[in-house]
C-alpha cells in the first residue's frame, strides 16, 4: 500500500482523530504534514498570541509522533502546491484532513481537494472539530437556526456523538522521510520575547489539554454551575485554546462530562456537567452560524446595524486595549488578556459592552484586538461573542442591555480578588469602593496610596451618561433615523 499524507491544521492531537484513524486504516505508511500558509486565512490570518501557541503545540505534537515511530513534516507555502510536491516526493496516493469551517478555510479546502483529485490523488475530508455538523442541524422548515435554545434542543435530540477513538500506539513510517524543515523556520514565536506570561499560564499540546480537563473535572465541575461567572477563582475549564487548536476534541469533553452527569445524580456534579455541555453547545452554535452566515465576521447579521452611528476615538480605544479606562474590572480584564492571552468569559462580556456601548466604538475594533491577543482566538466564537454583545447578531443581547462595570464587578468579583490581582495599584482600597474608586473618600485614597489621575487613571467616561448616549444611538437605528 502506498503512503497517505495526513494534512494537519487545527487538529493537533493523536487521540480521537478520525482523519488519522482513516489514514492508518489504509494500511500503508502515514506522513503527518503541517503546512504554514497564513495568507490563505486572510483577512483572518492567525494573530500573534495564536502563532505563539501554535509553535508550542506543533513542538508537542512532533514529540508525540516521534514516540510512535513517526515524524511531523513541516512545510511553508501554498497548501495545494506543497501537498502535491510531497505526494510526488513520497509516492503518496492519498491525502486525509479534518474539515474546517471558517469561510477562507472552506474555500481553501475545496480548492485543494480539486487540485489533488485532478492530479489523481484520493482525498478524504473528515469531521473532528465539532460534535454536530452545521449542515446536519436544521429547523423543522429546513433552515439554519438563529436562536440557541431550539438549536441545542435539536442537537440533544440527534444521535449522540460517536465514541472516542483511542490514540494509535504506533504509526507506520515511510522507507524514507522528506527533508525536514525546522519549526523555527516558520517564525511563529515573537522576535522580541513578550510571551513570558503566556508560558507561565499555559501548557500547550495534547498532554496539557488532557491535564487541564482532568483538573477541571476534579476541581471545578462540581461547582461549575454556580462559580463559572466568578472572575477571581479558577471556576471555568480554560479548555478553549486546546479546543481551538484541536489538542482535545469536543467528543472527548462530551463523553467525559456525560459520564459524570450520569453518575452525579441530582448533585452539583450533574448540574455542573449539564451546564458545561451547554457551554460547549454555544461553541457549536457559533460555528453553525459562521457556516451559514459567513459575512458576519465583518458585518452585522442584523442589517439595520450597518447604519449604527459608531464613533472614532483612537485614544479611547488605546485606553481600553491597555487597561487604562478608570473602571477597575474593565482594566483588570484587559490586563489579564495582555499578560496571559486569555480572559474570563464574564469579563469578555463586560469589556465588550464597555467598548461598544460606553465608548460607542465599533465591535469590529474589539474583535480584531481579541483576535490578535487571545490564545483561543477562534473566528466563530469571537464573531459570535462580539455580535451578541453589540446586539447585532443571532440570539443577541437586548439592544437596551448595557453592562454596568461597577455592578458587574461587585456581583462577580465581590471580594475584589480579580481586580486586586490585575490592578495591584488599587489593592489597598476597601471592598466597598474597589470597583468605584472615584467615590472613595480622600482619606481612603490616601491610605491606599491611590492618586486618581496619577497612580490610576480617572474614568474616561461616566457610565450613566454613556448608557444614555448608547440608548439614544440604538434608538435611531430601530427607528430608521440618524443621530443629530
């Protein structure tokens, strides 16, 4: 049997990998290949934080493959040209890959498949990134869903995801391997090392993903339903970057949580597992929408929002990006992002609402910043989250919902642990005024060594006034009018 090329992208694992299993099942040598072709993802080529993670994940995968008698072949250039060249070089007669869902990824996969088949190669595209294929879940009228609850009910009514595939113990190697390209040649890591916080916070790779899942199931899942919105504790799974890069599959999460849900009876573990699976469902819904409404990466789903009177304010945007807005919970979240490449989900909603409603800056500006700075930058989830907060997407927050950063901080960071960690200049303020330092008494500020406008910035906007301005702007598009 001739060799099979396994074309890897965001499926950087060995366990529960249908394309890998299919390649092995053919019986001949398997040549795992990763092709670095960021231009093919334009205009959403991977951001800086994603490239850092990718480097670490590829290194980890290479080690796992070597332990099974295989290698990871790295290449750079147009995907079709690289794969055709490797097929000629190795004598491979088939190429397997995992399906992608981003607009550019779908176009690339179709074009690559056409080119490979025209050259006489056998091709197979496998699932592996989602639980439910977007085209398989439809309304009773045969249309895509635009509301989450009926979408998720339809998913739960469908046949359960198949069992998890084990990682292979060995992978057949070719008689001669193609010449290697060193990982450093892809230049994924930053030239100036700013990734210290990322290295401290994360362990990319399949082993890191499995360890993170085990910690979550043991430590956080029993209280997940109650604690997942609390920003100052480790109450969430932190699996999103591992999922995005395919270091763990959603089927692995599904079956692990489903087992605990059955075993947990009526206790917290069962409720936590149900809530967690529902959050996985939101990821499915985001991909469902991206496939069926691909223009939403840049334009609002609701067409009336195209005439929303966004402002231009570069200084306000920079203050938001750097965590210098004067609102402690907003600043804590943006600094967490800058340091670790990640942000708590509740914090994401707070900072997104602040940008688009308090500052009236375009949601696309926020989506682009998240795209470059998040290690879990996923086009479907990023697009969905920003459009939800802005009120212009599917299943969106009501147009009049404007998150109050003070009340949100008080409710979900009541003891101030989150703010004190990421905004240490406010650490000595009493809990009562930590989330609204502008209301602190002069003696409280003095005792805490806080000098507003100097050691910590003054508010760049008054939330009450900003809320009224946002509601007035939103009312204009509902009425079909324009701002004065």
